[in-house]
C-alpha cells in the first residue's frame, strides 16, 4: 500500500492560500458515512458548498456519538486530484484530532488536527493522485462526543494566485458598523477594506465574525486596483461577487497597465466564481471598473489572478497541449500524404517519358516503310520486264 504524509496547515497561517482549481466533491455521484446523527446531519452535507450553516452545525455531517468514523466520496470515474481542504465543526467540544484520506488506488494521505473554529485546513498531496473514490477517516480528540466535518473540498490541478501578492486600493470603502449590533469583536476594524478582496478567501465571513470582502460606499460605479512591484503575465482572472448580499456587480471592464481593456458581463451573485480568460497580458496593475451594479455597496468577495489558463475551474493546459499535439499529428500526416502524391506523380511522369523514348510514334517510321515498298515494287516490275524480253 502506498503511503504519503501531508502537512496540514490552518488557513490562518496560509497567506498564499487560494486556488482556481475545481472542487470535485460536489460532483460526486455518492457520499456515504459509517454513521450520522440524524437527517439534519447527513454525510452529503460535507459537499453542499455551505460552510458554517444555520445554527453553526446544520448543513454539516455529525456522527451519532462516535469518536471515530468514515465518510466515503465516490466520484463515479477516475479523477486526478492534488489536495483536499477540510473544515472541522466550529466547536470547542467536537473536533477532529487526526485522520486520513484513503484513495481507491491504495494511496493513503494522513493529516493532523483540524482548525477548531471551522477555518479551512489544507492538505496538499506529495504528488497528484488518480482515483475514483476516497474514504475520509476522522478521529476525535478526548473531549469530543460526536466527531464530524462541516465541509470537505477535493481539488484537481491548481495554479498560483498572484493576486495575493498585490497591493489593493479602492475608490471607496464601506465604513465599519457597530460591533455590538453586528455581533463583531470589539477590536474588529476595516471590515470591508480593499485588501479583503485579495486575502485568499471567497467566503464572505469567517467564524469569528470578521467581514471578509471588499464593499464600496454609495458608489454606483466603484473601482478597485491591484498593483504589483514587478510585472506579471495574466492568463485568467476569477471574480467573486459579494456573497449573500443585495449589493451586486454584474459587469464592468478590466484595464491593464499597457492600456488593454477587457469588458465582462453576466457575473453571478452569491460569491460564485466568474472566470475571465486573458491572452497572456504582461502588466503590473489591474484596475476593475464596475459599470453594471445594483445596491448601494457593490464590491467583490475575492479577486484571483492566475498565470495559467482555466475554464470554469478546470486547468486548460493539458487540453491545449493535447489539441496542439493532435494538430501537429494532422500536419505531419498531411505532409506525408502530399509527399506520397508528389512522388507518385513524378513516378507516373517518368514512366510515361521512358515509354515514349523506347517506343517511338508510328508516324516516325511511316515514310521510310512507304519508300521501301515502292522500291520493291519497282524492282519486281524491272525483273519481270527483263524476263519478258528474253
């Protein structure tokens, strides 16, 4: 049995945590568990895309007073994955102390304690794993009554989100609210600052209540700018509208430092990813002008910028390479056919030329044959005349 060990890092420590890779868990054909508490805590809740649901625990998988349990995710086909992101139950009493991911190809990836506040814990695999299912084994700590998981995400090939290295500024920022009425920590500041659009989380809020998105202040057409200290090459931009808000951005334009402008429209709400393909533009700034909005405080939950090309979360590099190889093969085949046809034509021409040389046309010998016949006839007449005179 192959065995790998992955270091699990809490998202609190992951300043570079983000991805454009696709989360394959919601596409699973079946998700089952060795135990669950009730129909409110079904195993399928781990792939519903909802983190910290109603009453903090609903929309999660919770076992029936078990300290150790298994959850099986069946993809229905072979998939290649590079990492998993696990969310523990946001609780101080029911937590995961350790566990493992066992894939159908025999690979086992172990992980340690998950973040007790429900923050994402990333488990990166040493190498890509191709399998059609995975069994998630969780073991609780000593204080846990019912172990479980709030959410699990399993990702395919990912890229590097260079937006995390950018300095963000905006035309306006919605001011902080009253911490008491908004159930915020008294020390919470800069709830809706521009930097929150590039902090690696597309989730609107964290468990401790700090807002996690950029929101403008009373602007119908706000702008936000990302700036880098050195030029980058952009292949994909992923935009996330504010989640769970009536303040939405539907369209706008993206302006690069070289003057190139890309218009976009049809952005979905609810912090869903919106992919924009970019033709490998080199730039040190990206300004997003929001031209089609609604509500007094439109903004972004997250902005991701990748050098790689993605389409709806799927890495396009391998697909493009396959198309390139296929096109190259077709070109070679066409060249071979052309060369064969040319050689065949040359062979036919050479054969016809040789035939003409070896077998001259009849007209070339028609005149000499006629003279010969006349001479023979004249000789016969002369001979006959001589015999007659004798």
